């Protein structure tokens, strides 16, 4: 999806649930039950923004580890949407929510000018146990036999070793994410985007573990990665309304990209995807006012920023904290990044023309990114 379309689709509403650590406040809420209230809230916001009813053509949701059965369709029905709206589920692992938004925008660009609800949802707490020949497994392969297939924890440690990232730098990055999220939460900067679910009205991991980072043991002997520089697996959902250009103020999609890379180094995918969207949009990283990375691991985030020429402490990057502080509901996290951009830029009053980037690195060596521009 390149940046030369003069009539780009626009995100006109964006909401998310609080993110709860797996097994805690949202542990009994199934994936479609997480998504349904967010779909309703985003659609309500869109109708307020446009001043009229917003016909929805489809509901596209990312999901990685759910029960199957097309959770997007279940969520659409649970949200009370017209049964004529079909629903489809996207699996690009940790990039699924952002990929679903790009798919929704592509459908509008292809000529169907009805709006779409898009985003992602993940209930890690209720994800089913899978097995092959009766043997349980935690995840499906990211690559076939004959290819490297590290899990993301091992891949993050390998990336830290490859780039020579020291423990102190990783701890500082995670502490900064926690501090930013704590300050943002206290200042109420999450309030307008949150849809309370099951009595939870805040992200439950914010501030947790910030003070103990230096005392945590390494996850691998002699390694740099710790539990504190890894995200907490979470439950949550996020959704946006993608509409044709001119429908209402919001974030116009300038360019989007989904790229493939080395499956041995999946943490680098976001850098490759961001470079692709910058090229498509005819922009440089210095032109971007806000960057939202899915911070699954501190080594991954730092490695991506290093390749973009962006400092670890750049205030543009996850200005209100990222997944290291908020948690990581796999299939929803890419959509959470877009919700955060919407709050920072649209709700935050940024002037027309201000740009932002959302991106995720994905198991198997994929990268997903999108560049948006504020329209008023």
C-alpha cells in the first residue's frame, strides 16, 4: 500500500480496553467479549464525529491464539451489529491488529467506500491448549523445518547479543517506558480511549516492577534480557473505524507495509517495515512527530530504533509508555499502537499534517508498519 493515493482512508475513531496481565482481572472474559464493547464504543464515536449513522461493511480483527471460529464474526454479533455485516479474522501474529487495519483501508481504496471496523483482540487467559498427536505445545511454528524458528524470548536475547546491547541500557529503556506510562495514567491521558470491561478501567501492569528492574535475574545464563525488559502477556482489545477520506477529522493513512525478513531475527521486522512506509510516503524519520512501536522486548525496540537512527529516549517514541509498561495482548497490540497515535495526535490537538507511525515486529521475521497524517 503506497503513499501516492490522493484520497486516503481515514481513522475517525479509536478505542481500546484496558490491558490486563494474563490470568488477572480479565481472565474470565473471552476474546469476542473483549472486542464487542470496543467495537460499539468506536462506532458510537464515529457517529458522533460524523453527525450521522455510519454504515459498516465489515469487521476485521487480528487474533493469534484464540479458539478459532472467526472471533471477528462472533464479536460483531456480540456487539449487536447487523448480522449482514460479515466479519473476518486476521493472523499475522503480533502484527495482526495493525494488519487488519491495513486490510480495511485497502478495501476502501479498492472502491467500496463504506467504513470498516478494524483492530484486534486477544484473550491469552482463555486461549485453548493445542496439541499435535496428543502432545501439547505453546505455539505453532513460525517457520517450517529447515529454517530458524526461535521463540520470541530467545530471539530477543539473540538480538541483544548481535547488537552488543548491555543490561544497563535495556533496564533504562524499560524503566523509561514504565515511568512514561505511570505519568500518562496519572494525568488521565488514557481516559478517553479506554472502554472499561468487567469492572477494569485501567491498565493493570502500569508501574509494576519499575523499581526492581536492576535486581531481576537474567533469563539466560550470561545474558542481558530479564523479565523486566520483556513485556507482560496481556488480555485486551482495540478497534478503530476506518472511513473514506473526508468523513471526519482523524488520521489519514499515508502508507502501509507488511514485509518479510530473516526468521532468525524477527525483532528487526518493524525497522524494515518503517523504512518501507517512509519511502512510500516520501518522508524521513525526522518528519515523524509520533512513533508507536509494539515494545515486546527492550532489545527489539532498541535494535529497531538504532536502525532508524532514533535515540532510545527520543520523546516521540511511545511517549506515554509502550507494551513494556502496558502489556502485550498479542493480536491486539498493533491496533493498540494506532489507538495510541489517535489519542496523541487527534485527541491531543496536533495540527493538520502532523504525521505518526505505528509498527510491530512479528514472529517468523515479519514487520508491519503504517504512516498516518492528521486531517482536520
